[in-house]
């Protein structure tokens, strides 16, 4: 083999090797680019996680709001006492008629005129009502929840001598009648009769009265009125 032919044959594998190396470098570069793309995708997923955290926070806030509404719904009954209605020197109700409430009732005192307060004169043992001794003007409100059974007496310090006194009675059943002024069932009076018998007796009494009146008007006061006349 001639030297020229030998050099030409040797140059072919070298060129092939160079081309292969060049192709490998290009492939490595493309692989690096592909690797960076998933990395960018991974970074983009981070805001999605933040969104999930925000959703969980919102759910927690809704739960707390629901619990607050449930606690408000469990509150006891309320009553309102007007302080100095229309400029008068009374508590309404309370001055002319004691306010009767059940344990756990919240009483809201609403000022309707100026320069009044609430001074506690007496209350049951164990009660902690302090009243409101600061003078307030119209539009002010003050409330207290009464828990202990018994009678609470209070007054307005500037107008006590004018009769601005009142009382609150905390009883187990404030709607039950007491004394002789309220209506009572017949059974509570010891009368063993039913209500329908009372109605029947009333109708019978009306019928008898009508018949008797008709008889008197037609025949006079007595059946013997005309007897003995000449």
C-alpha cells in the first residue's frame, strides 16, 4: 500500500469519530435543556401549594364564625326596662309593678330621659348586681343578667325622694298567676268539675231566665194575682 492511500484510509475513521463526538455534545446540550424544563415546572407548582393553604385558612375562619353564631343562639331571654320614660320619674316596668323574670334573663335598661342612675338598695345573698351609679342621659343603655332567685330593689339617687324606686323579682315560673288577681283553673280551687259542665250550666240558666221572664210578662207577678177580686 502506498503512503498516500494509507493516510486517506486513516482519515475516514478520524472524521467519523469527530462527528460522533460533536453529536454527543449536542445531545448532552439538549438533555440539559430538557432537565431545566421540569425544574421550571416544579417551581410553578409552588404557587399551587400556596393556594391550598389559603383555602384551608378560609375554612377555619368559617368554622369560627359558625361557633360564634351558635353561642349567640344559646343566650337566655331578654327584657327591657325604660328609665324615665317621657321624662317621668319611674322605671317602666318596675316602679308601679315589679318586673318578674326567670333566672338567666338579661335586663336591658334604656335611658329615655336625662340625669338618672341605678343604685342597688337590696338583693339576695350571693347576687352580684352592682347597678349603674353614674348619671346618664337619654340614649344610654346598660344591661345585666340576673341568675340568683329573689327580689332586687333599686332606685335613682337624684329622684329617690320623688318616688323613683323599683324592683325585680327573679322566680322559677314568672308567668304563673299569684295572689287573687290572676285567673286560676277550677281544679286549683278544689272544684272537681270540667269546663264543659260550666258552659252547659250557663246555657241552662239563660234558658230558665228567658222562660221565667216570658211567664211574668204574660201572666203577671203571680198565678193567683186575679184571685179574690169582686
